[in-house]
C-alpha cells in the first residue's frame, strides 16, 4: 500500500440490498456520540448510527442520503455500514416526512406520562433527516 | 375389467389434476427464483452482522449483560417459521418436528410464536401454547416485520416472561435441499461462531491489525447491537424459509406431475386393452351369429 492513500472502500448494506459500494474519499454521518467524518486511515472502530444525513464524498462528486439506523464498522482501508434503514433522496416521500415531523413535534409538545419519548425523538430525528436530505 | 368409459373418465380427471400441478410447479419456480434472489441479496448483511457480533463478543470477555445470560423465569420462546399454504410436501411437518420431537423440551415450557399458518395448525393440534401468530408476515417478509417481532420478544425477555429465544426455520441450501434448523437467538452464545447458512465464513474483522474500538463503550454497544442482531437473524430465517417453501413446493409439484404422467400411461394401456377386448368380443359375437344363420 502506498503512503498517500486517497480513498478507501465504502460498503453500505441493508437487509434487503447492497445500498452502496465504491471507492470514496470521505464519509460523514451521525452517530450516538455525535457527527463524525471518516477519512482514510482511521483507527478501527465500531459506532452506532443515529438518524441523520449521510454524505459520501467521491473523487468527483458528493452524494447524500438519509441514514436512520444501524451501525458502522470502520477500518483503516474500508468502512462497512450495516444500515437497517437508508434512503436516497429520490426514494423519500416528502409529504410523509413532513407529516411525520408534525406528528412527532405535537407528541413532544403535549406529551403524557405514557409517551415513549425516546421513540418519538427518533421519529423526529428521522423526519428531520429526510427533509434535510431533500433540500 | 373396468369399462372403457370408466377408464376414460379417470384418465381425463388425472390429466386435469396434472395440469394444475404443472401450473403450480411453474408458479413456485418463479417464486423460488425471486425468493432466492432476495435471500442472496440479504446475505452480505448477515455475514457482516455475524462477523461484527463475533468480534464484539470475543472482545468484551465476560460481562454481566442481560442479553448474554438466560432468564431464570419463564418459558422458552420458539419462533416457528412455516408456510401459509400447503401442498409443499413435508416442508411444514419437518420444521414442526424440530419442536414436537425435541429430546429435552417439554410442551409446558414452550411458548410458540407462529409465523405461517400451517406450522401453527400442527402445533395447536398437539396442544402447544401459541402465544402469537403472524400469518401475514409470510406473504412478503420485510425487515420491519422482523424488527417488530424482535422488539416484542426482547420486551418479554427483559420482563422475565421468557427465558430463552429460539428460531425454528428451514434453511435453504439449494433448490433441492432444505434443512429444518433450530437456532438459539438469546441468550447469545459466546464462543460458538454464529453462521446462518452454515458455510463457515471466517472472521476477518481484525484484518486491520489494531483491535476494534467501540463508541459507545462495549456494553452499551451490546445493548444496541444485540436487538439488531436478533432481528437480522429472524429476517434471515424468514427469507430463507420463503425460498425453502417455494423450493419444497416446486419439488412436491414436480413429483405430483410425474406421478400423474405415470398413472396416465398405465391407464392408457388399460384403455387400449379394454378397447381391444371389446372389439374382439364384438367380432366373436358377429362370427358366432353368422355361423348360427348358415
């Protein structure tokens, strides 16, 4: 391996399909510990995904997708993201996302004792991620 | 000897049955191809899942984690994946036998979560407790179905209502070989490497040289990853079972079509013999009649 590695292998797999596979320069996404951006040569690490925007920087272009759940295994020369839910912008239904956002906000605003706050928050984050990616 | 008309009627009835079985075979062939493609698409996900799971478990050593030790109270939960429709040969019976013929399990200690109607029917006839039934899942299994079931199972597990979680499904080796498989989902067995399709993919997680780091820390990571691991196993079971079901049905219908062809051949022979017999008889009668006139 040469000293100046510019890219590494990114693989995003979901239970239903291989979502993305290719050589990338950087990948950014949201984790339980906060936003991270991964460059080549990262130390081996496993992180848990939180809903957010996934940005894939390839040599020529940048791609975005909404990544909602799963975990990522980071190695110096490759990253594997095991995603339970991940969508390209053209797969997102904007109206549904807006509705989900409203619903989640309402639930948080008038929450009751039995409201599962963690669940509603995840729903809210998902809706936000979907809408952000569409912009 | 049966009359010519009877034989003819039987033959045409078998012929129409043969047409049905032939059509069903073609349908299940198409469905099998689709199901198999689905199972293969999901495979890479499961391999990554096992590898990661194994490397995590290898690293954490002994931790007192709720998902890693058996519950003290409650029954064993068994998820039974069978089909909604019959005419699939021994498919449903074979997978149900894993439970009914199990060496150490007792009927009273089990709670069945039945996916697919046929398996549920077999077990409820044998007086097993069917705790939940989800027949519609089998029509088109999705990962969301597996997540939904996992969530409920884990809740019961944490509440101490169930002590172990097992999965009974039919593993898909290839078109003709399907193996009923019983697999333990929870508590997770540590040293034994998990391998859903039995082809022994070795661990390659540490190929980067340095040991794996976890964020958040190991135990928290387990909290989050084990549910994903369980649902991925259930989903894997579902898609493989679907492929196996269609494979089994295709085989059963192929056999039925062949048997029908054999029967038709036999009847054809019988029919010709009966026809020959009746001609001979008529001739004998005419000759005898002619002789009587002379």
